[in-house]
C-alpha cells in the first residue's frame, strides 16, 4: 500500500460524515424552505428518479464507475422545489444508483454523501450569487438566467467530480490532477446538458405548467442518447488507445530484447577477439619462456660459481613471474567450449558457495562493524553438466562483489528456480547499485570500479565461463536499490555427447575401454633395466629441442630429435623408441596427427605432449589419440625428469594391468608446474592451430 492509498478509507468516511451533516441540516430546513412547494408532481419526480433515473447510467471507461442522467432531475428539483429538496433527492439518488453497481456500505454512503455535498455547495453558491433559487424560473430568459444555469452546472460538476477524483486518486495511488483529467474531465458534458435541459423545463413549467415536463421528455431522451453515443465513442477510442499502448509496450520490449541481444553479441565478439589475441600471445610467450627457463636451469646444473648461480636463479625467477603473467591472460581467455564436464548438483554447489564465502560476508564484515545478512532459497535439486570448480568461481566472484557493494551492511540473497528445462540462479544484494553506464560495461575486460584493488577481469572471466557452459548471465541494477545477477544454465540430460563419442572412438581404435587402452598392447621397444630409455623428441623450435635433449641426456637417456611430424614418422619407421615427446603446433603435420599415426603403428608406446597450448588439450582428444601425458610450456627441468621417470616406471611395470598416468588436459602432469597452465581454446580450434606456431 502506497502513501496515498492509506488515506482512502479515512477520506471516504470523512466525506460520509460531512454528507450526513448536510442531510440532517436539509431535513431540519426542509419544512421551512421547501415543504410548501411539495406536490404530487414532486413525488412522481422523486419516484421516477429513484426507479428509472438511477438505472439510466453510462459506465465511465477504464475505471468501472458510472454516471447517471439524474443530474437533470436534481437541477430541475432545485429550480422548482428549492435547495433542501434537491439535496435530499440527490442523496437518495446516490444511494439508489450505487446499489446497482456495488454492495459495499462504505461506497453507497460515500456516493450519497458526495451527491449531497456537491448539491449543497451548488445551492448555496446560487443563493449567494442570484438570490432565492425557486425564483429563477420566473425570470425572463436573460443573461442573468443563463449565467445562473451555467454556474449551477459548473459548481455541481467541479465539486462532484473533484470529491470522487480525490478518492479514486488515493485508491489508485496516482496524483489527483492526473486522475481527474484522465477519468472525469470529459464528464462535464452531462452536467452542462443536464443543467440546460433543467433550465428549459423549469422555464416551461413556470409558464405553461407541470405538463410541460411530459412534452420535454424527448429532450431528456435525446440528451441521454447523445451522451451514450459520446461515451461509446470514448470507449472505442479508449480501446484503440489501450491497443496502441500494448503495441508500444510490445515494441519497447522487442527493442529492449534486441538491444540486450546486441550487447550480448558485442560482448561475445569482444571476448572472442581478445581471447584469440591472448591465446596467440600466451602461446608465443610460453615457448619463449620455456627456452629461457629451461636453459637457465640447465646452466644451474652445470655451474658451481655462486655468483653465476645467483644470476641464473634471478633469470629463472623472472621467467616464472612471466609465466604467472601469462597465466592471468590465460584465465581471462578461457573460451574453450569443450570441457571435462560432469554432472553438478546445483543445491550442493550453492551450499559450497555459501560456506566458502562465509569468512568474507560474516567474519571479515563483522570485524569491520558491518552487518550483512546472507539468505538462500534453494528450490531445486536439478543437475547441470559443467565444471563445478568454474561454476563455484563465478558464484564466489559475484558474492564477493555483492559484499563490496554493501559498505554499510545489507542483505545478500542466493536463490534458484527451474523453468523451461533451465536452471536460473539469482544473486541479489541491497547495496549501492550501479548506474546504467557502469552496468553496460561490467563484463568488459579490464574494466573495474575498485581502482587499484581490482584487475577488471573477474566478471569478464565469469561471462566466458557461463557462456562456455551453454548458459547466459544478465544483470539488473539501480543506483541505491541494489543489484541482481541472473545466471541461466541448461538442465542436464545425461552424459555429454563429446565424452561418449571420444570414448567410443578410442574403444574402436584400441579394441578395449579407454582406461586400459595403453597397457594391453605389446611394446615395440623394450626399456633398459638400468633406467636408460630411448626417446624421440619432436618440436619445430630448435632451442626447445636442444633443451629437452640436454635435460634428458643429463638423466642418462638417449634422445633422438626431429623437427617435424614427417621427419619423426620416418625415424619411427626405421628405428626403435621407448617413448615419443611431441609438440602440437608444427608445420606440415601437427602433434595430433603424429600421435594418431604413431598409435596406428604401435598401440602401447608412451606418448607425451609438451606444448604451449597446454590446458587446451581436452581429455577426449587426449584419450582418442592415446596420449598419456600433457606437459605445459614453460616447463621446468624437474618436470621433464619426472616425466621420463614416469615413462620408465610404466615401461618396466611388472603388472601389465597398470595404467600409465593418464591426465585430463594435463592435470597430473602439472604437479610441479600447475602455475604455468596454458591458454584455453575451443575444442574445434585445436585441430586448426596455425601450422607455423609451436
């Protein structure tokens, strides 16, 4: 209930009280003023007004109220029988006309009181301006008589419509002027027509007799029909206006939706362009950093000079810092659509988010004397296909932003709902909100309102994650009213098609399930019991080939180098190798094509990918190519030594059912260099990596 609406009842009962007082006074003054003029004609007029006049009404468009033609008879009574008779007759008409449309006693008494009050004001205005009202019909048609009729119509119209409009404005919660102009301005026609007809009839009655009323009955009927036709035209125009408003609203919604879609596409294009730029930059940096870090660590193994060691350590640390910088670019540019998606329970996900963010919105906030209420309405147990860690990252980031938007405390609400095979997750806060300009840019990379405290990548990364999950993220915000983020995700419908197809391909190629595909087949070369293995290293970057060779030879292994896939296949055809380490992006034949070709010749030989693309390698592609390890550039010497040891243990395992460490997109192979995770690309781009980039 708005501020105006709470005044509706008090106002209506106040008018009822005043109307009651007016009626009591009119009853008291009636014998002295009007009783002498009462005759059979008055009684017939009163009966006609109560039975016919009150029923002859026209509905007010849009508002549900109605206007009767009884004003003509009230004006006539005022001119022929005096003001008090007209006041009592008006109150009776208000009761009779309202009973037909409402059974509420408050409404009935209010309408009667409005009629009594407005008629009383009209009566006393005419008396003050023109003297006794009953003497007006006896005067000649003159300017004074016409003015009196006009004043009678105007005063009755203004006060009657104003009293009702005030009540209606309070009820609708709208300004008085807007309500009066919209619903009651045009009703002046019935008062002007009624007063004119009453003036003519009263003049005829005073000249010819009361039977002139019967003669003028057609005039009243014509007035009524004219007014009815006028109101019907208004209703038609109103319906057309409402239809036009609906069309405008639909058009506005369509334009808003198109604008939202345009903004989403623009956001996607920006993220895609920046992602492609970041992927290329990160890949090249990873290759360069791999050469710097690897060479520095090799030199550290060969020198004893403390000063040289200190310089090499600084170089290695700088390379690792560069890798961290690349990692931040990679986190932003994660746009690969294919992920190792699993079934994720939304209710458990939100419970995890609540607990993981509790220290921020409760402990830390209360320590700063800020009280934040965290509420959750989890109304679904549905599942989605996704990466639970990424989805948690998105939700935690939004909750943290909500906490930052509540410097004085407030409320954060986490809720879910299901609709049309979609899960909607809402995160709302009662914080400071955002301006339209800020709201339009919050998903832009490197845009932040936190100054040096923020990088401006959190929501841009979140947008990419949700998009990659087949969902959408929208935001509603108003300055001073808070913000609501709405995330929609498709409900799960079983195992992802990509995973099923990849497993099927691998099973068809190897004849056994993926988990044992790499251990159930004979090896072409036997590993040495002394720990020495023969490795084919394939990379089109000569510095990286040399670094890998030196690291592996330092561990006692035999290394053969190939600068591309075609050369590697030629060597593989005439020589025996215990393992193959290859890059992905190479001219002529890329690493995937090489891995599949080697796997077709030897289904048990260990294959490892060492690439600047790193996490872009999906588990499905890794399984399909029979690749057991993925190592990210820049790598450390320790990681390469560990890789060689894992291959050796696999080759010399006495348990033929032992499965080699098969990591999903390099998960296990990043144990010592997880901070150097590579750029993430869409799956369908992996097969089309530029052939001149490694």
